């Protein structure tokens, strides 16, 4: 059986759903369970034709000028970027598992863009949600399983900048730390 590779992914968008709104950027950091970083992929995307930013989302972006500038440079066409992403995923030394916080939001955009622009998803139809994993690990209710309620030992000293690659690496390390702790408990 192929090793699972945890592909921690973060996206930045200009609205709550793909189609009417665009994924501005995304990044993935591929980790082995032991927190070995195998590589990363990132892309800033051109806007979808006819799509426009959601007013509330754009108001939030106005408070994040550095992150906004970072996701609006070196723009790539979604067809080219998503095809390159699929090729990158297929070169990983195992089966890619999509991991995110929150997975429902990030996966919705990535899956939609993969199917629309590359015609396939190497992740199939599934994503692993870090918050749900924390709920099980901590034995808490879902809404109590927020980052502020997670043990500090789960976090590496990594920035959360709303730049997709920074956030993908940070949440990937978080997930691997959680995974290691759960694995040690089961021994």
C-alpha cells in the first residue's frame, strides 16, 4: 500500500464560493507523517471571467495589504496552474491526502478548480480537516476545537501571514505534530 503524503493546502479567495468568486492564490506543502517536508507548490491565479469580489471579503482584504500584494503578483492562468499542480501531485512518493484548516472551505475551491481547469482531482472527493482531527484528539466539541484552545506544544514557531505558502506550511506542521502525539498514545 502506498504511503500517505499529507498535502497541507491553504487558499486565498475574494469570496465565499468558487465560480461567482475567484481563488486568488493557493499553496500546498507535502509532508510525510514524520513532518518531513517533501516539497511545495504555489500559484497566484488570474481572476475568473465574470467573477467579482464579495464586498465583505474585499473589506477584509483591505485590512491585509501585504498579503493582498503577495497574492496579486506573478499571476498564472488557472488552466496552466492547475495542470502543473496535478503533475506535481502525481510526482509525490505516495498517495496525496488533502489536509486543511478548514478543509471544507479550502477543498471546495481546490476541487472546483481542479475539475474545471485540469479535469481531475488526485485527491478524489475527500479532505482531512485539522479542526475535526483536533476535536477527536482533544475529546472536545467541534466548536471548542479552535486553534486558541489547542495545546501550544502542537504549534511550531511558524508565521500565519495569509500568504498561502506560509499558512500551508504552518498548518502542515501543526497536523504532523498532532498526528505524532496521537500515534505515541496508541503505542
